C-alpha cells in the first residue's frame, strides 16, 4: 500500500484583474499552504475503484480525472484501489480537490519512475486546473496568471482559525457571476469574491449574518474568505477568539485550527 498526504490551502487575498480571451481570468493572489490535509492510499488491483470515508459523488472526482489524464499522456495503464480519507471540507475554497489531484500525479510519477518535471505547467493547468499545478510545487507563494505563475515563494507561517459551513460553492458559478468585479487594482487585504458570494448564495448570506449577530465586532471584522468560499478564516486569532468561535459554532459547523506551511512533503512516512 502507498499512502500520501494531500494538503489544503487558503488564499490570503484574491484579486481578479482581467478576463482573458480564453475565457479564463487573470488573478493576483497569495496561496498559503496549511497543515490541514487529506490522506490518500493506493493499492494495486485488477480494477480501479475509488472509495472515501465521506459520502459524496466520486464519479467525477479529480483523483480519477488526474489518473486518466496521466495514463493518456504517458500511454500507461494500471489499476488501483484508491481510498480518500477526507478531512478538507468539500467545495469550501480550500483546494481539496485540486490537492487530491496533485497528490495522485505525484504518486503515479513515483510508481512509474517518471520525473515530476515532465508534468509541464501549461499541460497541467489546461487539463486539470491551475491550482493542481500550484499544489505540485508544494510551496506557499504569491501567484499571477490563472494562479499558476509564481512570482515569489513566501509563507506567512501564521496560525489560522477556519470556520467552514456545510455550503458547497461552485467555483465555475462564482467566476461567471454578474456580480464579479474585475479590476487591475491590487488589494492585498481583499478577496473580491466575498461580495459575490453574499449576493449569489442566500445560505452563505444567512450564515454570515448569524456570525455578525453573535461575534464581537472586532472579531467579526477579522474574518476573511478563502478562494471562492465558503470557508472563512482569521489569521493569528487570540485565545479568546478561538474559545468563543469553538463555543458558538463548533457544534453546528466545522471549526479548525491550522498552521501555515512554507513547504510540504507528500510522503506520509508510514502514518
């Protein structure tokens, strides 16, 4: 059995600065790896089967998409029993699906003794998504383009408190929203999807209103959105803020404490 980690990320900030002729968008963001992670195991088998500890649709999962793309690219075919031990919330702006795809590509390169550098940036981004390529670099970084052009390796190494409602947000829908404002003005304190999400999702808007009613204004104003949502986070919360959010929301929503990482390893080291 082969076992690997698959880490989450948050976006410290996220600006959409233009729309490209290809239909994609040009971004300016900071991609912060955090120590929250899934675990993925691979066992050679006569048939490829994907299972998980969580109940969600696995049919179009990025793990299988990455496997199929890799095998087509290198003209290879192997079957595996794949088990995904899911800890990263789904559709929550934490990059879980893209991270799972990157971990799968890493495993397949290792299994077939193929240099990871043969997975070129443009190919991975065009076929699987820009976030998948970023996860393959295994580093926190400032990024541009569709999110795949690294401009500076940097980690804030902060502590984070994450609050994740059970609201699955479609990234595609968010980028297609009529409420999305495209601007070449870069604001490193802002996620431009925050207002979009409040207008597109009544469920998230109600959740956010509940937070505003229950949290002290200073704590509420520290909340930031990761990716296109729906996870909110506070950077370097104090002990009172941690205790209060766990007390108020820990029973009904997923609340995590996480640490920023500069770099990570896919290997599980026998765990």
